[in-house]
C-alpha cells in the first residue's frame, strides 16, 4: 500500500467521532418523547412525539453503517481473527456489563426472568422477537446484540469485500442499500400482521411485533447496513468517491429525516434514511482526509463523541429513573418543568458517561484492547485492500 493510501486510511476521522454524539443525542431525544417526562396529551408531548419519530431510528442506523465503515477503514492487513474480535469485545462488553448491573439494581431485577437476564447479559436478546426479551433490562443494549454479530463476522466479510473490483463497488453498495429498502415490503408480505406492537404515540399504530422485530431489531437484517458501511469505506479508499460534500450530504440526511416522520414506521426504521446516511459518513471521512472543516471536529464535539457509547448505554437508565419518579407525582409537570427535567437528565447522563468512559472503557481498552507483544505469524484475516486509483486518490491530510 502506498504511503498516501496509508495516510488516508489511518487519518483520524474526527468529524465522524463528533457525529457519533449527534446520533446518540437523537436517540436521547427520541426516548424523551416516550419516557413520560411530558404530560401525555399535551401539545408539547404530541409535538415532541411527532418531531422525533425518525430520531431514534436514524441514530441507530447511523451507528450500524458507521461500524462497518470505520472497521474497514482502520483494520490493518495481517491482523488475526482473534485479535480483531478481542478488540471489539473489549470495547463493548465492559460498558455493557456495568450498565446491565446498574439497570438490574435500579429497576429491572424484579421484573426480569433469569433466562431473559442471561440472554441480555450475553447480548443475545435481539435474536428473540419477543419485546419483553429484546427490550429487557437496559433497552438500548438490543443494538449491541446486532453489533456483536457484526464484529464476529467482520474478519470473515472483509476479505470478501476486499475482492470486489473498484469499478463494481457502487453497484454492490446500491444492491445492499436496495435490500435495506425492500425489507419493509418483505415484512409486510411474509410476516404475521398481528399481534400489534404496543403503541408508542402514533409511531407504531398497526405495526406488528414480528414486522418491527424483523426490520428493526433482527441482527441479520441490520447486517445489511453494516456491510453497506464496509462497501462505502472501500469506495473512498479506492478513489471512487463521487465528490459529494459533507454539507450537501447532511442536507440530504435532513430531508430523509423529515420524510421519515411521514412514512410508515417500517420504512422509517432504516429504508428512507440508509442512503443519505451512507453518503454522509463517506463525505465526512473524505472531508477529514482532506483536512476540510465540517463543524463536527472541534475539541468539544470530539470529547462528546468519545463518550457517546457510554452515553448511549446510560441515558435510558437515567430517563427510566426520572420517569418513574415523575409518574408517582400527584400532578403532571408543566411544559417548562418538563424541559428543565429533560436538561437535568441530559446533564446527569453526560456526567455518568464521563465517569464510565474514563473509569471503565478507557482503562480496559488500554489494558486488553491492544496487543502486548508482536503479532504471531498466524494467517491474517484481512487481505490488503486495493490502493486508491491514482486519479481519484485523496491527498494527504
């Protein structure tokens, strides 16, 4: 691989780090709408429910596409399957175990059967279509069940993606994006239409449990977005990027967000946003490699992005605790009070996230996430990706 190609691949993707917090914040706002902090039936509650329909789904989809992109961008040729997998497990499990224990201690233990708790602890809950299982304990952790599959398969998928000729990468990316967009149609025609998922406002009216699980939760369905991210990384690394800037890509993502507010939930889940998200992630990475400003790579945004994983796992626990307290009040909160409580929940979540990131995530990654000795001469799992084409290669950052 040329030195320029290496510089591109291992350049810090600071804009994508900052964007991680934006995605986590969207999930937080979505859960504000469903957490009971605003008086049910009030104008504020109804307006927030409408405006945030796409927030949680687009945030989760962003993380799935981003995972495939970043792993493909950063994995060095010659790394063994065991090393790649160990690094990812060390990344997700410590934070998960801590937040699992916290949720169980605070509110979940009495209502969670032992078998369900074990599935959740092992991050296998999303393979069940029962909402009482895949949303058990710390509800946000269902997405980690998908990520666990991604990480297990990534070292096997990377050589396959690496063999795709550069001229065909966009065709493959388009095919995987199309598969994501067709999933709601497959669910509507192939899966039972009842029972209906317990309604959250108007979001899930008429949506079947099996349909929502298949489109939104089932790890094999979400694997399509992960592979799309891998393909988009190869598009950029191979010099096949179309030159779309970060700002136009962000504008397309905003349009998709608005469209998602008005589409049926099975399409909102990923179908209407997956293409703009894939373009946005590639555009931000390209901007970082070229040293361009994006508004997401400042010091504050980078710090927030670094704690976004901890924030994602903790915010639901904080909201559940506050929501339980508010539910016990004799009179509902006013809109102003609800806004202040929401800001308090945000601050508490951020403070706890900083503690989890610095007290658990960072030291564990330093201790076990890096090799302690030179690589063994074991067969590599990641074939070297093709060098960027000379005419399309990005300049050094």
